[in-house]
């Protein structure tokens, strides 16, 4: 049986909680913080403008050799201006559970992402994680960190762009 992996990122953003929440709770903004080489496109037509519990969002992504994959997530939990959770319903992972947390801090907002994921194909999935998936997820979240800084500005103190894996 393959392992369940987790990762965590924390980023301070020099904006109000309202501004951060308005941006991150809109599915239309996902593409802006996703590396272009993933070929990320929302393909669902009835997903709505703001996240809500039960919302289903469909995507096409090209994570490996430009081969398009179908990915469907459901927004399972939302607490306004606090957190939301997306879970994969169909796609490349056996498990994908992504928590997005927001809290007001002096000078802005602290955003924390916590992801639990599992790959299919048992030991082959674990090997794929070691060889490629873990590194790709790290690059995606590092890209996101930089994209968020470019959109909202840098935090006054240098932040570590670490993606912490467990």
C-alpha cells in the first residue's frame, strides 16, 4: 500500500483579509498562481464565481510530458474568510485533500496551505513521488509563493519559500 504524504506552506501577504479572501476564493484566479507549463485550464461551465460547499470544479492539467489529464475537485468546507477545503473527486491522485487557511496578522494576512495526497499504483506511486511528484509539487507551491508576491507585494521581512513535506 502506498503512503499518504503531506506538505505545508505558510506565506505572509501584505493585504487585508478581505482582499486575500476575495482573490483566493474565486476559482477564476487559480490559473494566475499556477505555473503555465502545467497547462492548467478550468473546463467546468457551472462552477460559480465564488467558492461554496459542494461546488465542483473541473480542470485539464498537463503535469507529465504535456499529456492532458482530467481533474475534478469539490469544495467540501468553507468558513468565510477563515478557510476552505478542496478534495479531488477524479484525477491523478488516489487522495488529494487541500486545506487553505487565512488569518489576520499585524501588517496583513497569513495564508497556510496543508495538502495530504496519495498516489495510485502502490509502490510504483511511492517511487513516482520520490522521483518526480514531490519535486513537482514543491515547484508548484514555490511558483505560487512568487506569483502571490508579484500580485500583492512582498512581505517587509524576507520569507522562506519552503514547502515542508512530512
